[in-house]
C-alpha cells in the first residue's frame, strides 16, 4: 500500500494559491540526447588457476551445482546453457582436472547470468543503468568460499534481486499458462538483474510503461505521481543517475533541436513575441543560444529534479497539465513530466534537503530560481518493466510502448552473455573490461 508522507498535507495546503496554471498545452520541454545502444559485451576478466587459488571441486559440490542447473528454469534461465550433460559426465569420470574445469566454467557462467543477466547488450535497447553488483559480489572469491563451505546452492540463490517484485515474478513464472506469458515474465526478471541487486533505502523509481513515479524512503513508498514519458520517436532511456537536489522556478536552456523547430525563427522574425514568452538569447544562426526565464509558462514549470546525466533526462513539472488525464501518457520529448509538482518538490525539499515547509513556500512564491541540495544524494531509477505485480495478486502485463521486449525474447534462442570472469590454465595478463561507450537517451 502507498504511504504518503505526513508532511505532504500541510505542505500542499500552504501552497494551494501558488499552483501553476494549466497553460501552454503545446509546450515542448527539453529533448532527449539520443545516444547509440551499447551493442558489445565487456571482455571477461581472466585469472589463472594459480591466481584464483580455487580449491578442487568435491563430488558433493559438483552435484549441488548440477542440481542448481537442473532447476534453474525457476529463475527464468535455461539449463542447457550451463552444460549439465558435460558436468554430469565429469562427476563420474574420476578425472579431477576435468571436473574442476567443467564445474568452474559452468558455475562462473551461471553466476554471471544470475548476477548480471543473461541478455547480451545488443538486446538491451536504450539501457544505460549502471549495475555495481560486481564490486561487492566478485565471482571467483565467492566460488572459493562456497567450495570451502559446501554452500554452492546457497551462493547461487543469493544472487537474486532483493526487491519483492522480483519474487512475485519468480512465483508467477511457475504458474504461467502460455509460453508467451512465461517469456514476458522472463524478460522482466532479466531487467531486474540488469539493475543493482539492492536498490537502496532511499530512491525514486519511474516505471516508464506504467506512467508512474514513486518516491521510496526507508524501504516504504511515500508518494506516487503520474508521469508523462517520451513518445516512441523520443523514447525515454533507462538509467540510474544520482539525484543531488531540487530546483524550484527553474530556467530552461533550449536544446538545438527545439531552437531549430521554431523558436529560432520567432526570435529572428518577431523578437517581441519571443520576449513575451520569457525567452532571452545570445548569438544568432548556428550560434544562437536560448534560455527561457522562470515563470508560469516555463516549459519546466515550477521544479526540476537535479539528476546529472549525459542523456539530459530529468524529472520536471510542466504547464501542460492536461496530459496527466490520459490513461496512456507517452507524449514528451524523453524527460519525465511529473504530476503534482508542488507536492513532489516540497517533499524533496523538506525530507531530503532539510528545509521547512515555510522555506520551501517562500522560495516558490519568490519566483526566483532556487536550488535545495540534498543532504545525501540518492539514485533515480528510470526503469522499464512491462510485467508487474497485480493489484489483487499475481502479475499484470503493461503495454510495451517502445517494443523493447521482443529483442530480449529473441535473445533467449541465442547464446547469452559470456562469463564475466574466466579461469585460464596458465598465468595470463588480466583483460580489462571494454571502456563504456557514451550512450544515449533523454527528453
């Protein structure tokens, strides 16, 4: 159940008269910075058997791994990927070197898919979230510990995402009625694995196909807001930048695409009209730089969540309030427009920037651009789940508004990502992960 902060009611009452008018229904907010998908997978880190210092596989540990592989369908993965026949043969071969090699290879690949997801980067359309799980779940050291303690099955089970929504999907996979339903569930279990295992105690999450933004504090949802997300031609990408502050009465620096769409011509042909709309500018032609001053007609409305990222994506208000009444709300240029912006920004300022409701109200009323920095920055997850827990149990399917499920389903018939870590028989130089390409998306 959604719990609303007790601060929200008095805050909204004190700001009732400051609400922005529902004007400028055709205003376009800043556009997404479209960047190419990351289509190649990182090279694995390679360690020698000597560097890894792995103990030998006992038959008991290898049999536990085989049982985990045989039951891996419950995790939405495919047993055939992890060489169960080869592992079974190695267990009965009385060839220790063979058993060590085959079992280690199977474990590292399976652990990679459980921790990071099976889906190759090429099928993760516009997915730019940073997953730091490798930093605190290093596969080789975890394998070494599991072999010594005899906890192979428990170690593999420990890679599951911690969020309860993942557990709901996992339970629903067991009762899926059709292959299509099972695949839809698998796709979304995969997306959970592409994210940090634990989202944290404080975060904001916007689920694009659900058109909703939620604020989570101490593990509890304290606010839910309708969202307007990118239309198909300017789709909202998936990313997880840190929120560092809330800006009230923001100015808007127009991207080149929107200057070219019309305001540039207005400035050239009717500068008085442009000034009346709050625009100021320097330069001309290709050097024209345009800023819209804070005010009721500003495309960002009364607030913008500061979440620096190369895609120019952020959460903000809008004077185009009518869009929130639609059941489907994919209308923006990529950024996430946020309903009840006074409530949202007030919650941010009071709960996360340590301001009083009066301080926040005065900043809004002043009309001046004001930044409230957060005491502790926290992540914003711009996610894409098309299968979510249902209101009355089970799961429900959402529209795949950008067509991002099909590439993941298609990848199930192909080899998955390679193991993140590999063991070589001799000492070799470590292969550094491929440098991250500058990726793209935004409104």
